[in-house]
C-alpha cells in the first residue's frame, strides 16, 4: 500500500516534489510557514533571481513542466563584465552556446504551487512548524490564531529551507553532525527598471557583473524588461555596508564603483534604504534521514551561497534522484532513503564548496586578464577534445555529472591549464606541431586522471 | 555600579565562576537544569573521571580553593599501559615528575556548589532554560510544576555545557557560525572495586590504559580504592557496541582484549548492561558573546572529547582569563567580553583539536615501540634543553601556554624528532660529539621557529 507523504515547505523544492509524488499516486500534504504567495503581499528585496540550468530543467521535465517554464525563462549565454573604466567584456558560459536561464523566484514558486494543487496535493499555509519528534514523526505547528496543532506524519520530507525545522530537530538528536557558516558578506537587492519606452537598458541575454575584487554587483534580466540587481558587499570594513549609512555615502560609493549602473537606477536610494541587508549561509548536516520515517531535501539538507546559481538546481536534482530511486525500489522507503543519502550527501557538500569558490571567481578573478585567457583556452580545449575535456563550469551548469566529481576535477584542470599557459600564448603555440604533441599528451594524462572519478549521471 | 550576574549552569565551570565573581562583590544567581546533586540521587555511569592539571589548579588557586581540592585528588604521574600479552609498560607524563590529578566529578561539583553558596551566590535548581532572547537578555525557564518563568538578566554567562541553551539561542541568530561533530565512538563506564581487604587492585598513581588500536579501556583511581573505568569503542562495525548484545558476547570480548581488567571487575555484566552507551561531541561557535549582555564559557563555548583530560581545565582557564580581564578593565564588560572572545576563541578551537589528536595517541600510538622511544627522547631533550624544548603533552598539561600555540608547535616538534630518530638510536648517538653538534643545531632551529609563536601565559 502506498504511503501518505507530508512535506514541510511549499517553496520551489517542496512544490516540485509534491508534483512528482502526486504523479506517482502518493497522497501529499504540504505545510508551509508563510501565507499563500499567490494572494498575500510577498516580501520583496530578498529574492536573488534564479538561474535555472541543466539539473533544474531535467527535474522540471520529469514533472512534465519544462515547456511551461521555458516561457517565463530568459536565456543568459554568458557573463557581461562591466569594468571600472566603463568598458565591457563578454564571456560565454559554454563552447556550444548553452545558456543558464533567469527566472523570477516568486513567479516560478507560484506556478509550482498551483500545479501541485491541480495535481491533487493539499497545501496548508501559515503552519509554522516549531519541532518534530523524530521517533513519533510528530510535527508541532503554530497557527496564526495562536493555537498549536500536532500532526503525526506517515512519511515526512523536510523541504523547509536553510532554517529547516526538521533539520533543527535532527541537530538536537544524538550523533547528528552539523555546520553552519555565514559569509562576512551581506547582500542587498536593487532594481534597474525598463527605460521610458519599456525597453531593457542593457543587453538582455547575459548575466551582468560589475566585478570589483572584494565585492560585486550583479544583474539578471526579468520578463518585464527590468533587471534585478544584487549588491554583494562585506558587512564590515572600509568598503562595507557598515559605512553606507547616508544618501551621500551611497551616492559616492555607487558613483565611484558602479557609475554606469547607478545611472540606470532611478530608485537607488529608496531601494537601498528600504530593502534589507541579508546574510549568506552554508549549512551541512548528517545524517539526511531517519529510517523510513523522515528525510531532508533541498536547502534543508544543503543550504548554499548563491554564487554558482545552483541552489535550486541542486534541490531539484535531489527530487530527480528520489524519483529515480522510486523507479528502482518502488515503495521500499527504507532502501530509497538510504540510497538517497549515500548518493546525495557528498554532492550536497560539494555544491556548497563550489558555490563558495565561484564567489571568488565572480567578484575577483573575472576581472583578471590571465583568467579570461584561461576561459578562452578552456573553450578551445572543449572543442578540440570533446570526449576528454569539459570545463568545470560546464560540468556544473550543463551536465548531470555529480557535483562531487566536478570538485575532484578542479585540481587536475588547474594543473593542465597551468602547463599549457606556462608555454606562452596558447593561440600562437597551437600552430606549432611540437606544442600540439605536448598538448595531446597533457590532455590524455588529464583524462586518465579524471576517468578514475565517478562520472555517473545524477538525473 | 557593579552589575548583577546570572549564570546558566551550576556545573564545574558555573560554580567556580560564581565563587570568583562573588569574591569580587558581584551579586550572583545561578540557574541549574538538574536537581541538587548534593541531595538528589545523581545519574551515574556518565561521569568520566576528571584529570585536573596545571590550568585547572591555577583557577582553583585564584578562587582560594587549591588546598581544599588537593585533599580529594590522586596524582597520576604517567600512563600504565596494559598490553595484550598481560605485560605492562609505564610512561611518565613529565620530565620533572609532575602529575595530573584524578578527581571525582560529582565530589568536586558538590563542593564547588557549596562554596559558591557559602560565598553568597544563589542557586536555583530544576530551572530548565528553553531559550534566551538575546536582545532583551530574557531567559525562559521550565519549572518542575509545568509552569514557565521569565527572567531578564543584567549580565548573563552561559556555563550550561555542550548542549547549552544560550549557545542554541546564539545558533538561531543571524551570522553565528557553529559546528557539532560526533565521534563514531561511544563510551561506557565500568568499575574496578577495591579488593576484599579494601586495597586497590592496581597501581594507584597512574592513568591505566589498555590500548587496542581502534579502541581502548582506561581506568582512573578513586579515593575509596576503586577505579572508574571507561570503555571507548566504535558504535558500529566488527568490533563495536553494536556487536555486544549478549553476556556471552561481552564475556568473549573482554576475555580476549581485556583479560586482566575483566578479572578485577566483579560487576562487569551488571555495569555493562545497566550503564548507558554515551556519545562524544566536539562543538564550536562564533561569536562567544553579544555586546556586554551575554557570553558563553566552558563547554558551552567549546565542548571537546575527553582524551586530553582538558575539558574542565579549559573551562577553568576561561574563568582565570575572565578574572584577569576584570583586574584590567574593572566593570567595563564591553571590553572584558570583547577581549575574552579574542583571547579564548582560538584556544577553544585548539583544545578541541588537541583532544581529538590525543585519542589516536592513547588508543593506538602508545602501543607502538617507535612512539615509546620518541617519548623517552622528548623527556631527555626537555632535561638537556630546558629553555628550548617542552613536549606538547607538557605544554598542554603542565604549563599555561595558550593551547593555540601548543598546536602550532606540533609540526616543528614532529620534524625535530623525525630528524633525531632518522639517525638511529638516540641514546647511543648522544655520546657521539658529531651527533651532539647536529642535535644542538636542530634544537636551536626548532627553538627559533617556535619563538615566533605567542607563548604568553593564559592564566
């Protein structure tokens, strides 16, 4: 007999998971802390637009939703780097013109909730879970009228985000390992509206970055012609949120570092002082499940910083893996949750590390000519040796190779590229047969090394 | 005007802290989760005897309590290693015949509580704190009659242990970093009573160890002639608690690995099945304080595993440092708590790492002849070069050198000893003038390296 499944959280992962489970015939009830996004006024200024890439699309496809969401997604084929002097450089994400897709978090979430309900899932809003008794699988909810409600779940999946109540109950159990690490950076959401004619003020199909070494501004395109901008800046120090208290300070800061952006931000001052300065956390936890009773998924299992655009993608990939394991093991949730944890825990840790590494790349390295050179060489290697070389970025964003494998390849790629770049200009050398011979050997050596890793397909 | 101080936890650190603060004229109230140890029947089988060393004595001395506690402490001058074949080896802790002291946790705690009360501190027992509002400094207590009580503290110090309610409230605040890591080992307390004539069944002035590679048994002497034994064993695996379910299994296990010990344990079976199998956790947190309102101390700030016998010593050293900072800054708690955090956080992290490293030493390395040889050489180096060389063990247990400095010295000592041992038998070589010259150079080089570190006195 099929089990009844309770999901904590009607966010992106919880809602998609509900759709996938409903399609398999499970009875699904979601409990969501917040009011209904579709009718309530939603909190703004904390969204960070989503960048959907291969892993996210795969899970949406599994749920039959790919086409629906392609219509609200804007492809970004590369980075558009705004330099201090007002000039710009573009940098393609892929050798094959692949894109990551800008999607509004709110819009995607609303639609996923409606689809889940249409498929027959029930969503209880304004049910704040304060604790879970892991033995009894009993949830305690606080309702808006001040009353408490207790519910015993059959199978419980915690998709309730970085500050998950289920994760917190795990953390208070014996022999559960946890970490939570905040960056010393905050972020603040800002806005570039369309111009007077309703047109976009910048190139549409890019992820815009103003890399400034220790900090950065980014902007992602929206369907309405606006861009959602996010400023990432240290909380404290010389150039920091702590030193941006007055309009004059904010004006001087933007005028110096982000002059071109400021000119496109008519509501900069209002946005800057109205929107919160939010923090950025990475969390890990182990185990991810207790028996066949409950398990963590998405940010609840692995909250990460947003710099690789992989938060939602990693959570959706958790859903794909669960779906595959249900194919394999039917209704045997003991085995499903065991294998899920074994498969996903190393990848949850790995994507957290990748996201932290990409922050340094985005705010600092992209402004360096050596780095830009390397990116061009990587693209050429990918075209010359399509079976042997895929750049780390492409593995993360355009493949289903386990994140953990990706992170293991970093060192081997660094050493390969170092060898190549030590020889001088690659695009000159490549016409020299002697260099070509060396290159073939290096790439073969690289390939031999990384072949030892598991390139299995996660989705 | 002097502030009123509330302390969470009447354990060892909370009680000692109360004495130190009362002697400075602060009004002190302690809130303790458990009933009064002195009148209630206390939970047994989870104590792990204490080994008091220099840092602990220093703090007790500051509170005027050293003499009182010397009378209930048994010096242990070294390790007494029980080998598989029934033979034994002893290993001195120090070149100067210094000792660590076995003390009953319960006895020490009871006396410290009474002294705190005699000094004028108030202890409220059976006050379980469920949360602290860090902004208001408001504590919520659950009382035995089921009621809730709220108390606003002036200055609050959380000495409430590894599962501190104050630490938990920190962990739920924005931008607080935490880790909690359990060993895959559990421990179980056992007992070797005195013999029929009331005499000790083993040598009194040693810490007894049965090192067995992946696991071990230890025994510490008690005032009543008994020894408190602790078995440290993996939770799972071939040789593990998971495979000790029946009396036959326990008998076979002890008969094989701890034959001599088993013969001295008439209540082995009762103890084994009655006493809990407990887990071992290391925790870290940052920050350690919020403004001048509240701070963490002892295990609440840095819970560690017991293998260096430094848990209480580190917590008492926190008290010494606070005391020194009160000397320096009077009633300026903003400065006191700031400096306390800066001074102690690296040392809290370091003692946690040292304790984990010492587990490998105790259960495995001590059984290795190379390691025993190294210990003898270390002792000789300490005698030959008293101003230049102190072994890591001596730094931790018999000095007030910051733990963080100690851990920085490990690599330099490893490399020094490696150089010496690569030359062959030290005690033969030492008579060779050429070797002596080399040795002088190596030790001078070692000393030059470690002089860069901060050897400041923590207490």
